[in-house]
C-alpha cells in the first residue's frame, strides 16, 4: 500500500470511540485491530526508509560528494517524518472500512450455535 497517498490527518484528531466500535461491537477489540494494523504499517515504513537510506551508505572517506548525499539523505528522512503516524493511517483505514479483520473465537462460537 502507498502510505504517501493516504488521506489520514497529520495531527491527532479526537474520535468517538463508541461510534468507532460499531463495526466490532467492542471498543477494546477495535483498539486492538487498529493497533495491530499500525504495527504492520510502522514495520513497512521502517523497511522502506532503511532501503532508501542504504542507497546513501558508503564505506569511503568523507568527500564533498558525501556532503551533498547527506543533504539528500536528510530530505528523505524529513519526508518520512512528515508522513502521518502509523496509528493515524490505521485509524483512517479502519474508518473507511478498508481493513479486513476476523476474530476466530467469535467465529468458533457461531459455529457451535
């Protein structure tokens, strides 16, 4: 998924947790779902950032070229810092019904009924 094109807010927004829990029927389950998705997003962003920063890694001594590369590295880092936090992205995905989730315990209870 392209997290750079998300319409998640960059700053914290107050949410009505009771209304958010309508999909699951449980506030704690909702928070757990959003938290797990946020962890996935954070891991993906970290991998992506590390991959881009690897391009700037060099084993040679510092030269004028390396100083300009450091500026590029700083720009890449600043770009990722300006992205919405993973929790905000996950919350937006949840609100837009773009997350698939299931609770095996609930499914098991329904099968036993």
